C-alpha cells in the first residue's frame, strides 16, 4: 500500500518535456509510481489544477551557518526548495583553523556569537547538522577562503611550499569526508590574494575524488571573458569539471551574455565539462566593505577601521574608485559608485543602522550631510566592518539569455532564514525569502523567457545532474520522494528590499525524502533532510 497518492496533478517531471496529467505515488522515501497509479493508499489527494514537480534544488546558496542555527530552513521551504548546494564563493564552514570559521562577506556579528562549535572539518560539521536535524537536504563545497584562512589567516602573501601542501592535505580530507569539490571567491579576501597556480594545485587535489571546481570569478565587468578563461584553465590543468557561479555580466560588459553562452558551448564541444548558473535578480547583495579597494581590507576588520578613520586614506580610496571602478577588484557594484549611481545602492543587513535598511546611499548621504562614499565609510566604522548592501547592476535581457542556454542553470545566491527565532533580525536580500517564487513569476509568467517546464528543469534536473545527485531532480519511479505541489498562477514572492523578511506563498505541499515539510501551505516542523555527501 502506498503512503501517499496524488491524483490528477499536472506533472512537470524535470526533464523539460511537456506537462501531462497523471498520478504520483509515494512509498517511504521513494517515488513508487509516476503517471498512472492503481491500488490504494493510506492518504490520497486530488491535485486537479495544481502542478507537481521535483523538489526545487537551489544550485547556489550560502546557508552554511544559518542552517546550524535554525534547521527549519523556513524561508527556502516556503519557496518549494527541498535541496540546497552550499559552500559557494570560497565560503564554507569547514575546515576551521585558529581564527574560527571563515564567514567572508557573509560575516554577521549576531550569527558568529550564536554559532555552536565542535568541528574542524567536513565530517564534524555534517555531524552537528545532522544531530540538530534539517528540513531540507544540503550538499557542500569546500571554500578556498576557509582553506586559506585555516592555514594562512588573512595573509595577502603567496603560500609557502609547506603552506600549500597543508592546504592540499586539508582539501583531500574534506573530499574524503564528503565535500563536492573546491569553491573560490576571487573577489573576496583572502581569495583575491591567490594566484591561478595556487588554485590549480588545490583543484588537482580534489580531482581523484571527482571534485568539481565552482568559482565566483575574479571579474564580472570589463574583464569577464579573461576571468572565464582563467576558470576554464583551472579546470583543464586541475583535471576537474568547472561550474561558474552567477555568471551574469555587469557594466561595462552588460549585453555580453551571448558571448558567454558561446564560450560555454565551445568548451563543451572541445570536450571540457564547463557549466554555469545565473542569478535571476537584477539586484545583488554582498558585504559593504567589498566596495573598497582590496588593499583597504588587508589585516581584517580592525585594520580596515583604522584606515577608514584616516581622512587621507579615505581620499585615496575614493580616487582609486573614481579612476578604476570595479576593475580594482572586489564587488562588481563599485562601478555604480564610479558612475555616481548612488540611488542604485541600498543599505542591507546591519546592526547599529538597522532602522535605515533599504535606504539608498543617496538618501543616507543626505541624512548625514556627507558625500555618499563618506557615508559608506562612516557606516562601516559604526558596524565594525560587518554590514551588507544591495546594488542593482544586472540586466534582465542578459539573465534571460543565459537562462536559455543548455549549459547554464539558475541559482538564488540566498540562504535559509526565518521570521521568528534566532535568525529573525537578519534582514538580507529578498532572494532569501523570494527565490524560486520570484524566478517563476518573472522569467516564466511575466517575461516568458522560459516555459514552466523549461524553468523547472533548470532548478531540478540540471543542478542534480551537475552536482552528481543521481537519486533526485526528476519525478521518476525509484528516485527519492522530494517533490513540490503548487498552484503555478498563485506561487508568489512577497519579499522586497524595503521588507525583505516575508515568506513566499503558493506551495501547498512539499515532501523531503517522502515526509511533508509544508502541508496545506504551512510548515509542519518536520526535519527529514539529509546531508548529501559526494557520491563515492
């Protein structure tokens, strides 16, 4: 007897094939039948008018630390997400060295104070996660920033031979304990200090284990093609597959999506496994200090604050920003400062200035009777260097063209939060709460860049195939029972920059490993998720 039988649903199976009406049967944590069901079930649902799809897999997320604090993953569960891929952009909770976990641009004083301890590598971290329980599945990369900090701290120097060997040994250990591969964040300290050869060596250490190299590249602006070539070279020389994170081009390379798509296709034709994903919000978010020249960040937050308190150094920073913009390194959104587009930069997650979250830096400059850049410097001092921002520097036309490429998926770049409990004060980008609901509303319903079937394939089968999750991502008999039942016209994001902490609506039922985590549109509180270790 089946545990659950969903009848008369519009089945969107994850392959991109046209939807069809049929039944879905669940037994235990597996799909027992897809298409036509016979016999009885302990529970039966009539899903007429609703879509049933594989549970959404968010290929690019940063829930490494928030899942430790609240395993409900409420903001993502309400979007229909059943699996996340974490440890991206060089940021991971392992390995851990003397300075503690590496949080990079995700640094939050509130979160760091609340973090548990008890691990130094992937296996220990996975044990802590599984011990507290998870509502969703999650797989993890090893962050290059975490590796470097564990061995070298925040040093800007190249590693010695001994330090590189230690990093390689740590990389091997993380792979043996179940990591997916190596990720880099080459615009963030300390990743921005690394030369190509260092990354090749670390990628090569993961190669015998089937490691994937996932990269936040060095540049997404004028030198985006050079950065892509570096990523491809690292994959070729390191003997690993390459996945380029949030590949969307930024000014002055806006409009170059067709060139990027063709380069991905050429790599595939030449026999190299290279894929990418694009984010789907034109507005992004990261650490406010990433808008500064990289030299200003050397030595960590105390050294940064010391420099910001020196008028001469502030003026030097601003001269360099005016001259070079985002070609300095750091955030792509530095170009918005260079161009004077302060109305497209907003204050994000903060502590001392939380009442101003969502205000533009044009507004904040007026409130402080100061140039907007000086307002940024003052806010960084007040927040101890730990504060984020939003910036709009992407074009929807580029997003749509990338999304249509067979070699490019879609990822939110968000992380799991909740409107209550320990994470309630984290006012991050609306993608954390909107995510997949926003994607389907904008790309499918409004712009019609993808059909529903095509979009579902991008957030189910594509990430499952790319990350080696062979038992998920499709509605197929025998695979894991991760699925989502939703009304395609009513699935709606509610989070905005001004009000980022608002759950999405329209998911009626969501199963993770056969267990409901959302039922009748409400969280059940169940935690059936699993840590998905690299396939042996």
